[in-house]
């Protein structure tokens, strides 16, 4: 089965074990994993606010989301948090809304261990489990368990939860295993945190309803996701009524999208129907006091149905903040201040202090960078003449390039198919390195081949073009969409092998499709398919790296998305027709 990248001379599995042990050694003697409800003091708040005051107290909720392993941003985040804690001692709570570990060579090689250790030092109070927390699969080198092998498909995630024990829990109020709450060490629906200011904050975590379709299906077997709003209402009631929470904050790996961030009460720039907005609108009045959102990689700094919601892009770009004023006499939050996302730029003045990267956090993340430096710099013998862009909702040069290379890797296939979410960064101009390719394709998916009828492919593209998911990337095929009497109609034309090029695909045709195991197992808009894995255990990213080394030469964006010759085209009126499911 697949092995992830291993920098010589030490194997990845040994590195994971060695690094985790090194981190754990620094935590020897710490208490065991906290029970489902834990009272803890907020880290680093060195000067307590008087608990005897009856005057209203303002606290700051600092939220991060979708770090995706960008540990290089954490020292600067530490500088900002240090400045805020110095200005507001005893009144700062740092939380994360998930998709934290997976996404970079520096984090993936160690299955997220450097992130957890940095989060411990930063003083996080809790972390919500996001869909990509399941991507690593079992602890060790396999991304999924080999067929017939014994083991735990959530082993890597549980190892990170165990590593965080004594510092912060992982939260999941709407994830069930065999119909019950997760019974994993240091994982709970909610936690209670008592600030040094005397305020008790209940934190609960939820994840997007799309989680089963947005991670490797094999790693999610036996789990289910319950409706978000119901889970929030239930857990918020318990936090207030039986667990002593003064304030309730949701860490939601579900998000929204707003383009104007100046006025938190102006929702005109916010995309209606977004998952977290629907959750907020479905909650009973006063159920929760704030939501830290995630998943969409967009920005939100708005009040929806009276609830402050913050989301701060992705990849360590920024953090969010909402200040809540608690009135001890009224025993409720009487006001809130929502801040637009603050970008993580060192040297700026924040809360009266010039922000300097936190040296202790830097010391934690530096070894991970040093360990992968040689692998990251490995040349692939190809020059990128201009940046090759990835786009999530539109056909892109990078999507077309990668799907074309997938088809080249499987000469027996008729077409290739990939999902936009599998690609995460542009290929930069200049000599292409393994690290740059890894940043673009950070998932350890394997190349697979499946067989699909023409009708099934037409239905797939119809669903995809009418959905809110990212566009499918294709090779060996052209897709033409038009409006019909009952909605969007899709035609397929072969565009690969010379003998078949230009032939219209019939409903009864059966095509061999090169794709990834993620899609073949039912990811994205696909239903699970019978499939065969390509020869060898490498991730398809590494097969592409080997292919590029053999090919050499240069890559130009215009070779992969020719003006006036897209692989997916819309007849006049078709884009509006495709909006029907949005």
C-alpha cells in the first residue's frame, strides 16, 4: 500500500514515532485526558482580573481555522496573542475550528504532531474536529488500512488527541461512532473553561454535514454526522443548565462567505444559504453567544440571527476576534464587538505592542522545516514559465495539467477525472521543486481506475456543475453544457486517443476512467465505484513527480487552458441554468 514521502535516511514511520515521543517527553507527568467536561485555566494569562467585581467584564474570543499544517505562521500568531493577553490579562480565550493538521510536508510527515505541540505552547483551549482531520488514517505510513489488515482507521487522529491531553481537548458534538458519542481519549462534545477573570465559558465543536464526502471514505467507516443545529442546541443547553457555563461558544467546522467586512450587521455581501448561516438561523434565541466558523476558507465577521460569527480565511493567513461583554448581574452577554480578520504580519502594532514572532513557538516548528528541507528543495527538472493557477469553481490550467498527467500515467484509460479540492496551490514560476508540487497536491491519494457508463458520467457532470462543490478537472474528454426543457443537459465528446477523438459519448458506452482513490470511494459528487489501484503504492503526486523528471522541459499555463478552447464549455444561458441547485 501507499507510503508517504520519506526523507532519507530515516523512514517516515520512525520519524512519526520519534517526534511524537520527543514531544511527549516534554509533557511527562501531565494529567490524563480530561473528561467530557473540564475546568481549566486559560494559558498565559498571568495577571488575574478581580473575581469580586460586579461590573460587566469583556472577554476576547480569538479564533483560528483551516490552518492546514501551515506551522510557519504560528510564531507570528503567538506574537499577536501575546500582545492581546498582555493588554487583557485573564480575559482571552484561544480556540480553533478545525482542518488543522493536513496540508504541508512539514506537518504531514509527522501526522500533525508539530501543530499540536505548538498549540499546547500557544495555550489553545479547544480544537474542533474538521473533515480533513481524518485524512491521515491509521497512525504510521499508511493513508488507509491495507485490505484485510487489522488496525484503527482513525489512529493518527487519536494519536494527536492523546498528544494534546492535559492542554486542550478535541471537540465533536455531532459525530457519532456506531450511533454513540465518540468514546476516544481527550475527545468530547464540549468542554468548560474557567478564565482567570472568573467567567466560565462552554465550548462545543461541530463539523460540516459534508464530512463523509470530503475525506477518505475508508477512514470514516462506522462514523456518522448528525444535523448541526440540533447538536448545537442540545449541547448548549447542557453547558448552561448542568455544566455551569456563563457563555457558550461554538467551534464550527462549517462556514460562510462575506465579501464586505466593515459593518458586522450588514449582510448584503454575505452569500445566503451558507451552512453556518443556516445553523445560526435555526438555533433558539440566546442558545449560543458566538460562533468561530471554518471550512469555506472565506471571511466572515458578521452578526447572523443575533449571533456573532467569525471566520478568517485559511492556511495561517489571519485570525478572528470577537469581544463579548458579560454582565454578572444579568448573568448574560449584553454586547459584542466583532473584528474583521487580522492578517498575521510581524512588525505591526497590535494592542499597543509591536508584534514579534514568539521565539518559543519558533523553536517548536523549526525542526520540522529542517527535517524536510532537502526533500522540499528536490528539483524535478522542469521549468514553470509563468504561474500555473488552480481555481476551485472554474476550469483551471493546473486542474487540466494534473488530469492530463494522470491520463498519461494510465495509458489504458480513456479519460481522467480529478476534483478541484485535491489541488491547493498554484505552481509558482521558475524551476519546479518537489516542495512546490507537494504544496499543490498535499493529499496522499493514489491513482485508481474505474469503469463508468456514458449515462453515469453525464449524470456526474450535471450534478457537479449544479452543485456548490469545486469543478471536476478532466482529460481526454470535453464537456458541453446547455439548458434543456427540464434543466441542465450535458454532452460528452472524447478528446484523447486519436482513434476516438471527436466521438460523442453515448449513454450505453463504458469508459475506463483514471482517477483517485478518494473519488472512486465516493468522494465529492461521485457514488462509490468498484475500482482497481494503479501498480505501486506511491501517492499519485509522487508518480506525477517521477513523470515530470522523465519529461523535463517547460510548462506554460496556455498549454493547459487555451483561450477559446476550454474542456468544459457552456452554451448561452447554461450558466444560469446550472444555478438551479445553488
